[in-house]
C-alpha cells in the first residue's frame, strides 16, 4: 500500500515520539527532501510548470541514488573519484535497485537532481579534486548520464534546496549568498563557475584522457539545463497553495521547523 505524504510524516513522527530514535536522524534535509519529492509526485497534476518542480508523465523519484562520473578509475586511473550520491532525483529514470548506478530512460524527457541543505554549505572538493566543488561535480555526473541519449535538455535541471538565510540575521546577506551558493551555480564567468571548474579538473590529465571528455559538449549541456536555488520556504508556499484541507501543509511546516531547530547554523 502506497502511503500519502501525510501518512509518511506521521510514521516518521512516531519514531521520535517513541523516544527510540535520535531526532536528528529524522529531522534533517534528507527526510525533508523525501517528503517534498513525494508530495510533488502525488500532486503532479496540480503543480504548474512555472514552478520548475512539476513531475512530468512517468517521472519517478529516488533519494541517495548513485550517479556515475567520467573521472572513474577505468577512465583516468590515478586521480580518479568514485560515483556521486545525489540527495534526490526525479524524472524519466529506470527502476533503481540501490546497488548499481542510476540510469535514464531512453528517451528521457525529464531529469532533475537536487542537493538539499539545511544550514550546511557545498563541499569545496574531494581528495583527488581540490576545488572540484559539489555543484560542478554533480552536473558533470549528470552530463555523463545524459550525453549518449541524443535528447534536448529543456527539462533537465540541477537545483539546491536551502533555507532562506534572511531569517538568520546574516550581516551582509547578498555577499553571504554569493560567496557560499550563487557563484557556484553560474555556468560561466568566474573561476568558481561550473565550466571553469570542470575544465581545471580535466586539464590535470593527459591528452589521451582529455580527448575522451568533450568539453564543448559539456558546456552546451550546462548552458541548456536549468540551474538554481530554491528556498524551502518558497516550496512550502507551493504546498500551502495546493493543499486543500491544509493538513499536509501544516504537518510539513512543523517538520521543517523541527529540521531547522535540530540543525541550527553553528
């Protein structure tokens, strides 16, 4: 039996109420994202395209799915990295068993990857890729999945869900948002932009390896997908607008408030 989002919230709350589970294992960005994706899926007929969060026909969602990287040991040898776990994905995706890499349907008309944050910031790199930040790495993995499908990318996207830091009394809000989030989401134009970072990563390898990664094709991919930030508060407004009896919205808002309480900015 498929549970509604409200039923899932109540099931999660019961684990806390029984006092057998540490609250931070439930009240976190991972579970908040799963609840939002479940709600978006079950309300796909009501959520408008203008939100950029609408599930298209036959789209499904998964959390913590493994997505492959070009920079694996087979392709590059020394300096390799392993796959990336996406906090959440939705779109035309093949059934996922949790053991292998996620695969797209062919044709694939929608593929959205979401990074979920509650007062945490992007990873700035990994052991073999200093400066290879979380946004660039994830989008490069998306490209690795999509490049062989021969499809357009109008419904492909990478989004970050995060709190509205205006509530946190940040001294210079605009500077804070740019330095910690916005500059990493720009396709081009600065040293931290997506294409620049991936170019730096590929240039560390020999020409025989570099020729197997089409940087122009990658740049075209980046320039054609949607990339952006969504505040959880804005997502909650979408749910509030569409939730006719208000019960799911109320419980999700309480859940989100608990997530912020248990994950306060240090």
